[in-house]
C-alpha cells in the first residue's frame, strides 16, 4: 500500500476509534473529524466544530481547547511516523492570533518537521474554516517510546 493511502487510512481510523473508544475523555469530547492528509508533505488536517462547553467566559474558543486540538493532531501524526500507539508530548508552544467563535469550525493542520530516533518535531496551525483566516500557530516535540504497544 502506498504512503498516502496508509496515512489516510490511519488518520481516518484513529479519529473514528478515538471518538468511539474514548467516550468521556477530552479526545472524544473535542469531536475531531478527518479533513485530509498529504503523505509527501507529512501533514494531516482535522476539523473541530466549536461547541458551547469549549468556550470561555466571553464566548470564544478557550485557548486550552485550541492547545488540546493542536496536541491531538500532532500526536496522531507523531504516532503514525513513529509506528507506535503512544508518543507522549514533550513540549508544545502556541501563538494565538485571532479568536474562534462558537459554531465556527477550527481547521487544524499538523506537519512533521523531522523524525529522529527518539524525538519527533512537528508544526501546527489553526484556521477558521469559515473565513480561512489564521487563528493560531504552534510547534510540538513528541517522544518515541522503545515499546511498540
């Protein structure tokens, strides 16, 4: 099977399985959905429809929820490239650019920068699906376990 098809199948099944098997967890409650991926580019794009529980006191997407969506997308991609079930986040940084409103859909695109023996570097960006405007950017470092579980 070619790389593009493997990545697409992996991302679609990961989202489906996470939502089904992790009921009541943040991953499931975020209600991620697969949008697209590009094996040559080393990227995956997921969508997250902003729900009421995810907003802050002024009614916009809480920054912590943006962080969770970024972590989810980067973590999925890290697991694929590490060929592992668990690649814990070592560090993550985010720059918030503009708010995301209740009812909007956040498009999150994660990209692999490098895959080493122990560390995977990724970048991520969020955009409003409705306006196409950039809402946040970030980067993350994920650890490759020795265990293939």
